[in-house]
């Protein structure tokens, strides 16, 4: 399965890393690497992610890592996923 990142999701990862790096730059790099790894695994089994309850569409799914939600769209035409956003779960989802 192919894995693509939207501009927004890339910016999300950058913001997450900057925020965590304020306290510990090394931890920030490791955490973002874990988020990326979790997303790579999701691309292999795209339909295993939970349907995002805010949208209730079969092609908009999410996976979790800690408190973070990784929201993606299943892209059957390109045999992969497009990561839409990555954010802390206590925040509201805005697409």
C-alpha cells in the first residue's frame, strides 16, 4: 500500500515535534518517528483503522498512538492511504 501525507499532516508533525522539543528535543524526534512508523503500519492494513465517528464515512479512518489521532483517507484508486491530519485527541477534529 502507498502512503501519502497531506501538507496539513506534514505541518502537524512539524508542530508536534516543535512543541515537544521545547522540553526535550531528543524525545520529540523519537515521538514523531513513532507516529510515522504507526502510520506506515496502517498503510499496510488501511481498513483496520476505526471509522472516524465525526464523519461516519467508510473511507475516513483513524488510528491512535498514545493520545494522538492519525486520521487518513483510504485511497482505493491508488492502493494506499492519504494522511489527512495528526493531532492530540483532546482537541476537536477540524477538516
